[in-house]
């Protein structure tokens, strides 16, 4: 049997506004738009509503009253599910967003390495576009709701990105230089996303994606000059690329710059 939440509290009527019937008090009106939901369903609804609000406004500008109004519930009902108030609700919404973002790191089974990486970036920038303000507030920090727990949630996303990128590169035990390479590239992706939002998304996301794929190839090539493991990984990835593919085109353009032709 599913647990069902108790009825939401209703405001007390003004004196004289409710008549008492002969057989008992009149029923008080419920909050407009309110309906009972199973406990888990209501909790998920409140998290979804909060996430939507946090995605369109910085967390500091969202109140529990905003969440209550948007979800058709009362403020006391929101507190019933999140006794820690806005902080607990923010962390729950952030965890939900983190899981969604991690789910978009899935590498498609087909395509060359650069095509696969581009597809993952498409999913990433789709998330960034959907969660605009919340994404910016999350990565920039400085929010009054930022804590060690929220930082740990963000780090969880970065660790997932690191693991999946290394798996994509076919590396089981990365050395320090290769790990530094991947972490640095992830930082470039994050910084580029924030700049893209700050500048009003002037660069089409497909162009930004292609540039970041080229950044990955170029950064890997630069690291390969100093690290045998990175050189081995790069050689393996390039062997899977089409002769006229993205990686080959980038290397050809770099060669043109070197020769001046």
C-alpha cells in the first residue's frame, strides 16, 4: 500500500467567514489547485519544481514560498518533506540534476572517436541550455546555499566525467599526466559553458562542440609529446579515425600553419 500524504493545512478563515452548521463546523476550503499525492510522488514533484526554479534563477533568489506556489502545495507541506528547509531541498534538486547530467555522458556505440565525443558534448550542452542559471550558479559557487555537501555533488559529476572519458580512451589505469590531461579538458568544457552562457550563446552550440573536440585532440597531442601513455592512447584513437575525419582535418590545418601554406 502506498503511503499518502495528509491533507495540506488550510489557512484559518477570518472571523465570521465560516458559518457553523447545526451538526458541526463547516469544512474549511483547501488550497487552490491542491491534491493529495502518494508520499514519494509528492517528494519527486517538489524536487522537479524546485529544479525548474533553480534552473531559471540563481538559487539565492528562489524561496520555499516560490516552490510551494509553483507546486500547488502549502509552505508547511514543503517543510514536511524537507525539514531542513531550502538547503535540504536545494541539495535534493542538485542531486537530481547531477544524476541527469551524468546520464548524458553515455557514449554512443557507433562512430569514430571524435564523433562519439561530439555526441557526448551535444548531450552536455543540451543540459547546460536547459538549466541555464542554475548551471552557472552551481559551477561558479559563492551561493549562500553552497556547502561541503553541494560541492561533493559537483565533484561527483566531475569524477564521473573523468572515469567515462578515460573509459572512452580505453584506459584502465591512467598515469598522472593522462589524468591531468583529462581533468584539464573537463575544466575547459566547464569554463567554455559558463562563458557561452555569459556571452548570450553567441556561438552556435555545434561550433562550440567541434571546437572542444579539437581541443581534446590538440591537448592529447601536446601531452603525448611528454608522456608515452598519452602517445599510445592518441595513436590508438587516430587509428580509428577516418582518413578524412575531424582529427585528420585538424592535424592538416596545424601542418598548414607550420608551413605557412
